[in-house]
C-alpha cells in the first residue's frame, strides 16, 4: 500500500509517544525514519526490526557521558535505539566543533545506528561538516559510513562486508567526527578486504527523494497496522485523561 509522508509521520509520532518517548524525542524518531525512507535508505525496514524492542527504551537509563574534554566525548547509550538518543550525541559533536574547530564523539551500546543520517544532514545544513562510522554483525561484520560537507543538503552513504573479526569492546559503537574547518568525506569503496561494497552519492540520495515525493511511501500493510496499533495507546491514554479531567470539574 502507499501512504503520504504526512500520514506516515503523524502515525509514527503517535507510535513513539505511546511508547513513552519524551517530547522532542518522538519527533526526532519519526523524522529519522521518514528521512531514511524518502531518501531510498529503507527506514521502514530498519523500523520493522526495531519495533519489537522500542518499548524497552523507556526502562533503560538515559545516555551517560563517561569521558569528555574540549574536543572529544565518550557516551554510553545503555543499549537504547538511536531513535531515542543519537540526535543529542550529534548535537554535542556539533557544539564542540563550533567552539574548537573539530570534535570526535564516540557512542557505545547504541542500536539502529543508520538512523543517524537525518541528524548528520541537519548538522551539515547548519554549516558543519560531519562523518560517522560504525560496524554491524557478529558473524559477518559490515562497515557503514556516512558524511556530509558543510553547507550541503544531502549526505553520501557507504556500506560493505568485511573480513574483520568481532571486537567485543566495539560492539554497537559509533564514531562521529565534526569539523567547522575541514570538509570531511568518507567511502568504503577502496577499503582493503571489503566486498559487496555499495556507495550512494549525495546526488543519488537527492534523486531518491524526488521520486518518493512524486510516488508517496510504500509500506507493508502489517507494519502499518502495527504502527497504528501501538499509536492507539496514546489515544486511549488521552481519552482516559480527558474523562478524569471532566469528572474533576
């Protein structure tokens, strides 16, 4: 089935609000998914794998800064989804780069890291160049990297399978590098030992968006039903609050 981007965003906002994401966080989460999907990067597929676990985020500690200086920080996200925490990490890197020219922020114990692309894009459009790198998998390790130059509107994205061994200490880690002085770029095409490499240029991402605007968003009917089923929880809660309020007058 096809739905409009406006309809999908409204349903996603309700879904994440119903799962106890904070105000602002559920807006970020909806925008991250929608951004990936409308730019041809399978945001709904990534959501489908994350959806069974999103309710757990509300029971986990907030992200903790475990090291920080003027140009670097290390953050523990306590096994939460990037939907619930990664925008703040990018904002921290952005602020440090504005003040000091360059900054590196490493995030540990963070799932669904591809959702960072929306936050990276916002950073680039604010005039700061940024790149991010992470690995996925336990048997076969895949590398992922994304980057956007200062002032550009669209990032590039690369992924590739590798021969790398799993590093337990780096599991679910992500590195963000921001600079206000140097235009950063990234690609896995030439990395030694990589295979099935895929690079999507900023221009291709722009073209993907144009097509999605014309055609709307295709979504699996079962996923659409599940998003709305979860989102119905906020409607029920609001109805109960309304009844309590009416009874108290």
